[in-house]
């Protein structure tokens, strides 16, 4: 390794606070600063920018910069070269118009990011998101010949343009086996990636106390059985299934209450889904039993104040951060059996699994835990121990630093022949 730290540019695209930026924060917070110097590149405003500042980490926000225009003639040249190269690959055909759109969107931003990479003397770019949503910054890394890691956190497919850019990526980090398999099915070789589960500050959850005050704030009595559902309000998060399951449970267990912890994004679809949930609560006569808390930052305390945590996603979850959070707080978790969830839950050992979109079976799982408090308590204790042993932030950082060391030590100072061929075609 060099005597001076290697500079790493972390690219964070989403503007909202979610598992992506939280996991990045836990990584950067514990990174060995004698070996690696982090710089965070946000695409737009993000509430976590202040938290990185508080760590003394430099940040850049692209929306604060004035973009440089790419002329129509230059776009046409780029598009024509891309189209010709793509045809030579023999992977199908894309029209010049489609390449024109790629060139118009990706290349201007790539040029700006490439300027940051050169100015900051970046050795490695860590794209904190999927391949398809980081085309522009991956292109910038290709243009500047720096090492590149794509930290894949979603199950988003990609096309031929992304497959071309993938050849310039040194390594893929997958947050679950489901994501790993998804990328391998799309053509990424197995040797180019590794599963590294998301990091958690385990101490923040294991020391969170059951809070009588917090339950009172939510309108939950000491004798109520509180079931929490945590995550942004979105159709695929399955809050409607959760509400329907609660209605079935409430028929025989009137002391049950459910907290839907999260808020909808300001999109029309999310707002309509939120209204649908409110109407569903009214239609099932669950007023007073279902609590919409909105966005909360005190998740460890909320988990500790709950009796059970339910993860209700109706589509495969890439990982399932809230599942681990509930387990870290020592609470039994019921989760839908798809995607990255299968990496976390051992059925009837540290949690319970139910099929997606099956509120009836979800209700049965809730009743099982309510009727068997000793089993629920043992399951929560086992879950907490499992998280401490497998999902600590320190364990995560050690694995990521190992990937960095391997990439940087093996990388040559000159372009590989394959990267030369890609650049010559652009």
C-alpha cells in the first residue's frame, strides 16, 4: 500500500434517507482513515450530508454545480460511435436514436464527474447502487482509468449499454445472495462479485430499552400487543397485506395494535397508495388499532417498544434492513419469504417466514407468537445473537476493506486492452 491513504469517491444517488445511505454512513464512519480517505459525491440534496460533515468527510453535491453543455454535433458523434461498437459486439441492435438519448444524458454528467476524479486524485470509485442507475459515474471512472466497485443494492435489470460499461467494473459487491444470483443471470461472471451483507451498529439496538413513554406517545397501553411494520410507504412494501392480517388477528385478539412506521414519497403513486391504506383501515374498522407514525429516526427505540416486527413486502426485497433491525432489538420477526430475506431468517429459529401477499398466513404467524410468549421470547433472543455474530458494522467494514486492498494492489497503472478498446469506441 502507499504511505498516503487511497482516496475513494463514494457515489450516492438517492435523495431520500434509506438503507443505501445508512449503510454507506456505517461503512465510512469505521473506515481505516490511515489507508483510505473517503469523499462523498451526492447527486442532489440528502439529509445525510450533514452527518458525513460531522465525521469530517468531504462531500460534493452535483446539483450545486453548473453542468456544461454537450453540443448536438458532439452527441451525434458519440451516439454513432456507440452504435457502431455495439453492433460489432454482436449483442443485438440499438437504434442511433436510443444511443442519442444515452449520450445526451450520461456523457455530460460523466464529464463533470471525471473532472472531480482528476481534481481530487481519486484512486477508486465506489458506486453505492445498482449498475443501471450509475451509468454516468461508471463512464466517468472508465474515462479516468480508476478502479471501480459497484455496490449492488437493488434488483434492477440492465441492458446492452450497461453490459458494455460493466466490463470496466473491477468488482461487484452484492447485499444478498438473491442480488448476486440476479446479476449472474444477467451475465456478470461469478468471480467478479461477492456477497457482503449490510452493516449495523448492533450496540444501538441491543442497548435500546423498552420505552413506556414511547408507547404512550403512540397511544399504546401497557397491556396492548404492539406489532410494528417499518419502511417507506410504497405499494411493494405490502402495508395493505399487513393491515388485512391485523384485521384477522383483531377478531380474536382485541388488544392487538399495529404501527406503520414510515412515510410515502412525494410521488402520485405513493400518495395514492397511502390514501388507499387509510381507506382500508376505515373499511376494516381498525381506527384506533392502526397507527401511522410518519417518518421516524428513533427506529431502535421503536423496535424495542414493539412486541413483534412484521416485514410485509409483496415483491422480493434485495436485503431487508428492517428485519435485521428488529432482530437486533431482540424482537421476533415475521417476514415474507423472498429475495434477501432468505439470507437472514432461519424459520422457527430466529424468526418466521410467510409467503408474499398472504395476509391469512401472516395473521396465523402473528397469532402463533401471541399465543406462545415463551417461544416468541426465545426467538427474539436467538435473533439478537445471530445479528451480533453476523451483521455487525465492524465485520462489514473488514470485508469491504479487504476488497479495496485486493483491487488496488492488483491494479496496473496502464489501461487494460479491453478498456482501451472501449474508450477508443466512444
